């Protein structure tokens, strides 16, 4: 097997395991067995081992007893840490975003708002949460800071994990859309200081809207 073929198989296994983690099919604390995964995906243990190594490097797997790899448990403390990091990183992008944003950025955000409202009205929570992540990445992307955007992308997996099992009601989703609309308005008018404080409050507010 060439290194390219091994890499492709490892990518396929990684994506499959990642999808199961993100959907909640693999719950926190679930041990992952190399032999079983190799059988499930019709590959040798080598690409499975590489896929698991990458997921561990991403922070989605942790070492448990007997050196088993377990699906990470996003604790309350971990969620607080993620929130702190998001506030710092997304907040750091606001000044540059207000300075550098163009009409394409605003058009993209307006389209995401439209899609979010449609998803909220239809009660499509999974679609809404995916669009919510896209929205925040698009806001930060207007700052033209690729390293920051990459770091936020990596945090996105933990944000999704932290939301697993939480109710996402239509009123909650519509409340978030309203807050997103305010953020876009502030970006459009280039009010950087106000955008930073409003964005921080938005990220820190984790209770469902009623």
C-alpha cells in the first residue's frame, strides 16, 4: 500500500469516526477499538491507528485506563474554557473586521441570516447549529486573519460536542438570529468597540431563550 492510499483510508476512517462523535452516536467515554474499527471499515489497523492519532491530536479523544482511547467528555469546566477562548479570539477580530469588511462579507452574512431564520422557523435544530458555526466563522473571516480563523475552526468541534443533548427550541433559535442580526448591523456600520462587547455577551449567553 502506498503512503497516499494509506492516507486516504485514514482520512475516510477519521471522517466516519468524527461524524459519529459529532452526532452523539459515540458518547463521551466510549472506548475505541482498533481491531473493531478496522473490521467495520474494511481496512488494516494502520490507517485506523493514524485516524485515531489525528482525532487525539485534535483533542477529541483522550487516553483512559489501560491506555485505551476514549471519546472526550466536554465537562462544564471545558465548556467555560472554550467560551473564554471564543470571546478572546472572536473579539480580537472585531476591529480588523470592521476596517476590512467588504460588501461580499456582508452579503455572505446576510445570506446566512436568511438561512438561519428559515431553519429556526422550520425547527431544524441540526441545520441551524451548523449555520450558527458558519456565521461566527464568517464574522471572524472578515478580519482577514487566517490563523485566528483556523483556531476558531478547531474550537468548533468542541462547541458542537458541548451542545449535544441540549434542547434547541424554535424560540431559542429565533433569539439567536436576532442577536446575529444586531452583530451584522454593527459590523456594517463599523462600530468596532460596540461589536466587541455585544459579541462577548452573545457568546457568553448559553441559556436557551424562552
